[in-house]
C-alpha cells in the first residue's frame, strides 16, 4: 500500500485533469498505520544490503509519502471515517484539511511502541495545526483523541454524519474547482507549502507577487472577470 500511495501522488504531479484529491479509508477505519501483526514484512524491503540499511531505507520511504503528498499540486481533503493512528494520523495531517465522523479517533501512537512519538511528519505538521501544547499531549502520551476533541483543538475542520462524509468532501472539492482556476488552485497550494515552513513576510510576499502575475496573464483570469460581471460560474480551460 505504501508503494501504491507514493506512486499515486507522484503521478499527480503532471495530472492536470485532477484538481483536488480526497483520501479516505475503506471499511470501518481510515488507516491504523503499519500492520503490527505482519512482523518481518520490511525485512526484504531492499535487496542486497545489510539489516540496518534495509530498515533505514524502509523508514525513509514511509517518510517520503508525506513529502509526495505535499509536493503534489492538488489540494488534499482527508475524509476520516474511523481510526487514524500512527501512519494514518500522519496521512491525515499531511492533507490540506480534514473532515471526520464521530467514529474517528486520532493517535500519535508511535510512542506506544517504544519509539519516539515524532514520526512521519508528526513533529512538523501537528504543531502547525493544533499548537505546541496540544501536540505535546498527543506526541508524549500516544493517547486516543476522540473526534469531538479533535474538532475542538483544530485537528479536524468539521464533524459530519458518516453517511454524509464523502458527499461533504466532494462538495468542498467541487466548490474549490468552481471558484478557482486550475492554475490559481495549484499556485495557492504552492504558496501555502512555502509559508507554513516559517519563511519571512518579505519572502512570502515575493511568492504571492510572482503567483499573482503568473495567474493574471492566463485566459482563465479574463474568463473569471467576465463571469463575475455576468454573475455566472467561470468555464475554466487551464489556459
């Protein structure tokens, strides 16, 4: 699944037909991370190297998943339909926003396995979403955070009924696609990716200035202005 997910996000880099990505789980859970019952599956992750090099490469490849999620130009909505723990939490928090049902629970569960609680981007993404204090609680304890608490602390954007989870995510994706030109949406994610790392205001403004001029020179910018005056939805051509 790790290889398939990474391959999926890498392929989106030049998939201009895809505007928004929705990630959800099949069945009763979103993702519980590694299968702890499948001991030894990573033992042959890389052929022809020693055991330390092998498991280190396995760890790097897991971490690379969230890099590919942030690098892909499409905004990502996580529709969390159940437990999102360990690597599942990291997938959720590497997304641009999160909808969840009441059955969702979140845990930075790495520390429960005798490991550091900081893994697969948890020390990077969590503080930016919920602040240092809430992040410390989750990272140091590995406890299960129920959906209502996750919503209260800002980990989840909105709680919805299970039957409405995917339709809510799709409605948001459609809104973004309707309101923003293809290039405008890609440039918006690009700018957010840079600014959340803590760059200076001057550098943020340089990125914004560059993106605004690029987008303003497209045919879609002309169409957007015409649609606004005519009180209709734009017809995007990514041109």
